[in-house]
């Protein structure tokens, strides 16, 4: 989030906002999807919950991967 306030000259404002949005997607998905699913699993194994956890985790995986690639591109352009 610091990048929104103090970003390098090689990073556009759009890239900083995109990185922040991807961070928000990953964190919100964690808080509102994965944590409740893990809570349900703590009460006992349920194959349906496990499948949901695995399939919904792809949102986080995609967000973190896209954010890493975006920030790597910024680093390479310095």
C-alpha cells in the first residue's frame, strides 16, 4: 500500500493501483471465503468443503501471481 503514496518513478499510478487492487482481492478472498471454509473444516472433515476450498483458492493464487508479475515488471524496468 506504500506504493500508492511513495511509488518509484518507474511505476505508473495505474500499476500501483492495480497492485493494490490485486492485494485487496487476495486479502478479501482470504477473509470472506477461505477463513470461513477453514472454520467449517475445523468442525470436521467434509469433502464438499475441501473441494470448495481448493477451487476458491485459485482466486487468491491468480491475484498473488498477477501482483508478483506486475511488481517484478516494475523492478525490472528500474
